C-alpha cells in the first residue's frame, strides 16, 4: 500500500472528527456550555450541518460514552483471547497487556474520563444502563486475570482492587493540562508500576524490582 493510500485509510471520518471535538469541548466547558455551532466550527462545518451526522448533542454524548465502554471491553476480551491462543502465554504478561491497554486510553482519551465523571447522568436511562453493563463486564475480564495470577485473593478483594487501579489510572485528567504531562513513555511506565504494585500488594506479594518491562 502506498503512503498516500495508507494516509487515506488512517484519516478520521467526519463523524470521528465531530466526536473528538465534541469530547474536548464538553470536557473543557461542560455539556450545557457548548453549542452545536461551536462544535461545527471546530470541524469546519456549519452547526446545522452536524445534524446530517447526529440528531443532537445528546446523541454525541451517548456515542462517546457508550463507544469508549465498548472499545475498552472489546480490547480486554481480545487480549484474553490472544493469550488463550498463545502456547507460551502467561498471566503476568496478560495483566501487563491489560494495564498497557488501559493506560493508552487514560493518556490518549483524557476528555472521555472527564465526560464520564461529569456527564454520565445526562444519558438516557437505556444508554446509561448500557454503559454500566459494559463497564461491569470489563471489570470482570480483569478480575478473572487477577485471580488467576493471585489465586489466594478473594473475589471481592480482587474486584475492589481492579476498581482502585482504574481510579489510579483514570486520574490522568488531574495531572495537568492536555499536553502538559511529562514524557508520555515515562508517565506510562510510572502508571504501570503503580498498577502492578497495587495488584501485588493486594495479592500479598512484593512488586517486581525491575518494574515494567521495556
């Protein structure tokens, strides 16, 4: 595939551009502090032109929060299935992969974390319940891996630890302005060490001395 063809494939769709800008604006100024015209201006189209893609702001918010919940669950399930298909898969490596995937989300989709915290209750009841259901399934993917790695850890403690680690990783919106974090690789490595340390502490083992693999 040529470079130009690859660029065309990788280019975000107009819907994706709209959602990205809507997430940024909603996170910065609140759902009710942003108008359709402003979202349109951010992507270079008229406000009314957005209605060809979304019926309104409520639909954008629902797609953002349901969509990220679906992607996190699909990514977690994919990592587990890939590990199961690998002859040399290990629980340690699988937990590392889950942590790395969630760190990518926490560093690259910080506005969505803010949106979830502030605006989840604005979703329609059906969409809010769907988000909660997807999140519970995502937690259970992690609980299964954690309990395989630490079999003496009671299920309720494993679940509580997973929630605590999510809280730790999802703290990225509080670490500074977008673009103001330290070097991304260093931040990711630090978050990874903290997450593994939390699981090791819950499981009664000391964290590995060498930290996260390079």
